[in-house]
C-alpha cells in the first residue's frame, strides 16, 4: 500500500494508450469505498472519454490544459443535500482513493481543483464543468482527475517533513 501511495505523483503528460474499462471500474470501486460522514455517500462520478468534451474541460482554468492528453477525465461530484456539511471531505476521500488505486495499476493521475473561483475565465470553474457535462443543479463539482498512462517515468518524491509530526503535544 505504501508503495502505491509513495509512487503516486501528479502526471500532466500522457501516452495516447487507452485505459481499459476494467481498470476504470477498479478505480471507481476504490473511490466508492471511501469513508463519508454519516455514511452519506453523496458521490457521483462522471467518466469522460470523448475528445471534444475533454477539450472543453481543458478550458476550465489555466491549470487544466492536459485534459486534452489524458484518455480519460473523471469528474468528482456530490449531491450536496445528502451531505450539506461534509460533501467536500466526502469527495476528497473518494478522490484520494482513486488516485492511489490508479497508481497501484501503473496509471497516472492529476487532481484538478474545480471548486470556487478561477481567474481568467468568464464562468466559475464549477459552472463551466456543469455546462460541458449537463450536471444538474444541486450537484456540486469538486475536482477533475485526469487518468492515463504516463508519458514520462514518474519523478522520485519525498514525503512531507516528519518534523511536522508532533508527539502527544505540539
Ligand atoms: C485540491 C487540489 C487541487 C489541485 N489542482 C490542480 C490543478 O488545477 N492543476 C494541476 O496541474 N494540479 C493540481 N493539483 C495537483 C498539485 O499541484 C500537486 O498535488 C502538488 O504539486 C504535489 O505534487 P504531487 O501530486 O506530484 O505530489 C491539485 C491538488 C490538490 C490537492
């Protein structure tokens, strides 16, 4: 498990090789095993493969251009009324599970933040994504996750500093 977690790194350059339905299914299952407050499970995930739609998603803000390259983009959404106080945490746990499972399969991912405002775009990022994929009102969009085989070998990563871990008291 630690190996899959440690080898995960944001991938922004992808091979055109397709991701199989089985691989996508496994990643979705991992996401849907996440914990959620009150076990509300407010998650909805939109699987986008269509090139034209990925092109549209790539314009959501200036840090999403590589949606055109990854053969798949997953859109992580939540039904807000199911988990009004905790949908962000519920969705974040699902996103992280997906990233780690993809890493274990040798696939690359990048979390693209969508919630809130974004500079240089007429529509708020969430509204942009809602429009591209017909996501109804009441469904919140937290993140896009690009998914595909990495074009480059992943760079070596160090964990965050252990100095930031405190024993019993600060
Ligand atoms: C909430 C959140 C939003 C992010 N949004 C973007 C984004 O819009 N575009 C992008 O290229 N990377 C985005 N990232 C990826 C981070 O830049 C990346 O995780 C960070 O630089 C650490 O690198 P690593 O993922 O390789 O460990 C986001 C990550 C998180 C957790």
